C-alpha cells in the first residue's frame, strides 16, 4: 500500500495545485487547477484543444460575456461571484467585446488567477485598481500572446543592448471617424509595449501627427518619442505604408538589428571595420548598409501557447511576476493616452 503525505500550498486566497507525494521515487501527482474560458463557444473549443495535454489546467467550461443570456436589462453581467466559484484560473479571450471591470476586480479580489490574451484593458483607472487588488490578493495576472512574448522578440532580446534609435513601421487600416483612440490601442498597443521595453527608460517627450493623404481619414500616423536616456523612437503606422510591412529597426553603438514580423526574420548588421557610432542621421540607409556586414540570426522556435501555459504554471506555483503584467499594460495605456491627447488637441476631426 502506498503511503501519502498531502501538502497544500496557498498563494493569496487561491489554492495552488494540490501535490500528493508518494513514497515511490520520482512520482508526484498534481491535482489540476479548474480553468474557465471567458469567450465564445468556438474560442472555448480552441483553448480546450490547447489545454488537452496540459497537466496543470483542466477545462471546466466557458462563459460568454457578450451573450444576452448573461446580462441584465442594463447590460450588466450577472453571476460574477457564482462564476468565481467555478474555477481557480480564468482565461479571457482577446475577441471578447465587453470585458466587465467589476468581474475582473472581483476575480482578482478573490485571489483567482487570470490570463488575458493580449492587451485588453484600455482604461488607466481600471488597470491601477487591478494593480492595487493584485498586490493585496497575491493572485497571478498574466498577459499572454503579446508581441514581446513571441519567439522573434525573445531571440532579439538576447542581442540588443542600449539602443539609441528605434524605427518602427507598420501597415494597418486607417481609423474610423471618431475612433482614433480605440484604433490606436487595437493596432499599436503591442508595438508601443515593445518600444517601451526596448528603450528601457522613462519617456521624456512625445509628439504625434496624422497625415491625410487620400481622404478625410488619417492615412499615416507619425509618432516621435524621446526617452530619458536620450534614445529616440520614430513610429510610422497606417495604410500609406507598403502593404504587409511590420518591422522594427534598432540602432545601437556599433550594430543595427532589423526585426521583420511579417517574415519572422532577425538580421544583425555590423560595421565592417569597427568604425565609430553609426551616422544614420547623416547618411542614407543604402549608403550605411554598404559599410555593414550582415549576420542572419536564427529565430528560436517554440510553441507560443505551450510556453505561455508553462510560464503561467510556474508564475502561480512560485509567485513570480509574468513576463508581461498589469504594470506593462499601465505603461502602454499612459503612452497611448498621451499620443491621443497630442493628436486630438490639434486635429479635432480625428
């Protein structure tokens, strides 16, 4: 007969996986954490497939906040506390149209672990409140599937050091009239997060200007960001960019890194004769590259969602801060709000 000793680990107000330690060597059995998907039935099926081989998270149903069946006459979500009792972990899909702030606050207050698929929280006040509640409850609030978490950026982070100039270009559809703020967050939130974390410095100044080239809607948005460490970033986004373009170039003292998200490639350019700092403000890009040698860095491949769930499991078990957290959301929100203010102050029609 096997002898067992049961250990219960408590993190905040939520129980971590129950571990049953058996006297046989190297044999540990984990009780899975009940997991609920907040999203549509179709998205629940997708996440169920992603979790089918996972030893920590057990699918326990889904909840669609966009369904009329789950709202009262005023459109407020029902059963928030009843829902919290159903699981230990809640995964929120990025395609949910209505994310109820009180639901997130209640889940956090009750110590439930939360994984949100991308940057979904746009309101600074809600983010700050969640940060306060998170500090009290000790739950894990994990932001998954962001640009910064992808293999290309993970690989590039091993090489990039002290960038001086960041240039980002992205082709995307123009904002609808009156929808600039929502458009900016939807199209550029992850790019802004990448820029902030690449610069590794506070923001000193921001300027932003839309260009109207083909009609009444802005076809190109130019953003100029100066950081406290004297590094500079320039962002160009809109439909006036070459179709399919999504890349960032990072210049530092003696190297240039080019990350192409459309092609999933990472190129490093080095000066042939170890000359002084790149004079990219004085010469054209073609002239520069004639003086540089190319190193094609292999991008380390990995399954993004398997990695996210593995990191989530470790963050819960060890009380670690996720690679992308609420604090990162808050930084992006503040920068996006500043850009929106700069644009709408001068261009009221946007």
